[in-house]
């Protein structure tokens, strides 16, 4: 069974440039999460989707971050414009929907460096 | 609000020995789950072990076991017969209610020495 797929694995951009990350969850997983992990820290949730609906985006900085999951499968997270403080690893995770389904499977992440 | 605290930033253990990683948490939920995730240098986060809060019996997975002290809100991970491949960052996490949201601790970097 294929795991969570993310691309690109690495991205270096200059500040004020846009950037986008892509995630394809495990087949059959209706719940998709985007996390941000700063160096030496634990992941922090940015947004959670149930199918194509964003059910928790309270931690997403909406002035510059946006996300979509149009067909309820793969998802894109965008930053525009990027700032130096956005340098981090962006992790995507997926799980089976339903109460108490907290067993999340993570992708390898995208390491973003903003210069 | 939920919080998860890992007070050991770094630990080391000799190969084949046993090590315990500490974690404390705080939650107002009655129904919640606790997890330990492993993140090797390659960065992929892997689930190590999971504990349902309503279960009194401590979870075990091969060489990995937990000591779940619900009243003390403590959830430590014991790794027996440590192997070089256990070298990684370990994160404790809690999830509660129906939100599916995980709260992670700051992580503990474990190095297994030959």
C-alpha cells in the first residue's frame, strides 16, 4: 500500500515569492491534515480536511496561506508571499474518518527554506 | 486547552539496554488517545504505539511499551533492547474528542550508541 506522498521534498525560494506544496493521501483516507514543523519542534496543525471540507483552519495564517482539496483526495497548500519565518518542514498526514480515528499517517514532508 | 510536555530534549542509551522517555499531558477531555511517534533523520514520522485513555492496560508493541498513569497524566515510553535503528526524535502526542487534532510535545532526541 502506498503511503502519503508529498512533493517537492525540498524548496528554496526568496522572500516575497509564492510557493505551493502538494499532498496525495493514502487511498481511502478521507481526512487530510497539513502541519508545520519548525526546527527542533513538534508539528503544529495548520488545517484539517474531511473530504473536501476544511473543518479546522483556525491555525492557518489566512493572510498569506491558503489550501484546497477540490475533489476530496489530493491537496495543495500555498504560501503567498513567503516570509523568512515560513522556513520549516510542511507535513501532510491522512487518516480514516470517523470518531476516535486519530491514527494519522505522515508523508515525508517538504522542507522549505526562505532566503 | 490541551498541552503535551516532554522534559528531556536529548537522551542516549547503549545498544541492547533499556531507556525510558517521559511525557506529561493535560486535557479536560474524558475520551482521548495518546501516541508516541518516531521521526528518524529521514524525517518521515512513524507511529510507534498508541494508548486509549479508557484502557487501564498499558499498550505494548514488541520492544516498545508505555507506562500510562492516568491520574498523574503521565505517559512514558520504554524501549527495551535498544537498537541502532531506534536513533531518532520521539514525539509524544495527544488527541481528544472528535476533532482528530493531535497536540505534539517538543520531542526527545534519542541516540543509541554502539
